[in-house]
C-alpha cells in the first residue's frame, strides 16, 4: 500500500506587494518617505525647472531656497551640466536612472557635491530627483589627497637624505663598515674600507666581519661585538689585517634602523701616527699640503693614497677625492713606457732623482716636471713622489736635451743664401734625430729596447742611428738601416 505524503501547511504569510503599500499611502505620506530616504529631493517639471524641494537634516533649507523657480541646469557648475542633461533625458517610469555626482556652487566658495538619480513616476508628468549629500565623502577624499601629497614630500626628503648619505659614504676617505649587530655580517663597505682590506667592496659585503681580519684578532673582535650587544657601547681595539697589511684601530657604534640593530665600524690605519697626537701629526700634514711642489703618496700598486694641492693643480683636479684610489700612471708620463721605466727604477733601486717627465692634466694640459721618488718599507709599504714643476730642468746640464743647441734660429737664418736649403734641412733633421735618441735613452735609463719602442724604430734601426750620431757605446759596427 502506497502512502502519499500530505503537504505540510505553510507557516509563512505571503509577502505584500510594494505596489499595494504604495496604493495605500496618501500623497503627503509618499512625500515624507521620499524626503526621509534622501538628503535632498527635487520635483522638476517638463521644462527642467525646479518646482519643489525638500531637504534632510544634513542640509540647511536656505541652501536650496534660491533654486525654486530656476532651471535645474542653471544651479550647477559648468562641468556638471552634461550630467543634468543626462538625468533629465534618461528619467522614465520604468526605473530609476544611475547615480551621477554634480557640484552646486555655494556663496562661501566651496562647491556642494550632490549625487543624484531621477525617475518619472508617470509618463509626461514631473520628474522626481533624489539626492545624497557627498560632502563627507569629498572631505575624506580631500584628506586622502593631502595625506598622499604629504607622504610624497616625506619620500622626497628621505630620498634626498639617502642620496647625501650614499655620496658621503662613498667619497669618505675614512674606512667605514656597516655591520649587522646580530649576525656580524657586513651590510655595506665604502671604497676606502675595501682598499684597506685589499678586497673589492662586493666581496666584502655579506662576509662575517671577523673573517676580514687576521685570525689572531678574532677573539678581540668577538669580545667587542659582545660588549656592543650587551651594553650598546664598546671600547676601541687593535686588530691586524690579513696578509701582513698592518694593524688598524677598530671603533664600533651601535644604531637601530629597519627593525634591527647595526654597528658602524670605523677603521683607523697607522695607529702609531694617530697616537703621536695632533702636536706632531698636524704640522706635518699642513706642511705637505702647503708645499709649492707636488707631493703624492701611493701604495705599492701605485694607487694614490694622498695628494697635496700642488699636485691637484698640475693634474687639473678639483679635490683630492678625484685622485684617491686611482693609479698615478693616469697623470704621470708621456706614455706608458716612460711611466713604467720610472716605476721599474724605483723598485730596483728604492729611489729615483731628477727624472724628467710630464704630468697630463684632466683637461688635456701637459706640464713638464721633474720627479724624485722613494720606496718606503714597513707594515704598510708605500711610494712617495715629489713632483717639481718648471723648465728649470733645461739648465741642469744633462746630456743631449740640457745642452745648448749648436745652431740658433738667427744662425740658421744667416746661412740662407750661402748654403742650400737641402743642406740646412738635412743638418736640422740630423740634429733633431740625435736629440730625440738621447732623450729616449735618458728617459728609459739606457734601455734600448724601450727607447726603440718609444721612438717607433726597430732595434737595429736605433743602433744604426746611434752609431751614425755617435750616441752611446756600441760593441761593434752595425749596418745602417
């Protein structure tokens, strides 16, 4: 036997249609509901004239008192007129239009923003416009825009400060390391620190700072970092650089940023000189800086460590930072061979006197100079160069270039008419060749292979001309080439 289930009686009442509710309401009640549901309601006739208006609690009645009897489009700003046209055109009995925000000018100079939607309840009848006050939203938008502009200004100031910090960090002559205080990993190293440690800056970053020094100094560095983390302060220590590069004084300062603690390590090389005090060091530095002759100190790789004002003037540089870290070959010597001859002699003999060469300026200037150089051994070996400017080298009586030219211009002029021009040219050419060969041999310290390369001659060609002009000592006859 099959039992058919009976439907359960519904406990819910059927909904009452909104149309039925609207039919039960009187016109005055409808107007109150419309006024309560919006901040502003307008009744617009077929000509677009405001015939009635009702305002909510947020708007003062005098705000719209002057709108009655005026065309709705005349109460808004110029840029809002197309939106009013669209609201009037799209109003129909089939539904409400989409919301559009327009601005009404006000006597106090601030526009009144209203968001409108319109509907025409009956075909050919008046248009009902509902409005919402957008002043609170506009105020929030304005505050948001002002906040964004303030943030942009703060970002600009931070970028400018970071740029200044980066520039000072890079050009500073004092070796500085920025280290993570927790892990002891190097976050940044400036060029001066990289040169002192003998490693590229990219290879220093990320290393444990203890590993950058000699193993004998590891315990002192670990104790310094332990004190820095515990108390925020740590005393200076002496630490040895690897590979016998000398000792430095390490001072550490703790600072916080980006959610963590970092340490700023300052490395002071040559602590013995620093311990001598200002009474001994300052006068020496002042004398070197004020010397009228150029003075340069380089490391054994000829990278400039210090240069005084006289050398900067010869090299046409504005600051010592432009020279620091670059090789002296960049400015010294007519060509690479001449500079190499100077440095080779300095390495072989430990000192060079009265080496005639030139200094090439950054802007193309060339200055004849005389160089005296010395090699200094020690924990930090270095090279010192005294560079004397001026043509006084012509009066030194050196062979070849220093002696008086056998024939002056006046003497050569007197021979015109008595000696053929071909003879004059030949003798002048011979004289110039002889002087050039003597100068090349002197510059290269009688290194004939280098002299031949400097003059653009083969070695046999140089020997032939040396024999022809009686320059130097030759063991045997060489065929003229």
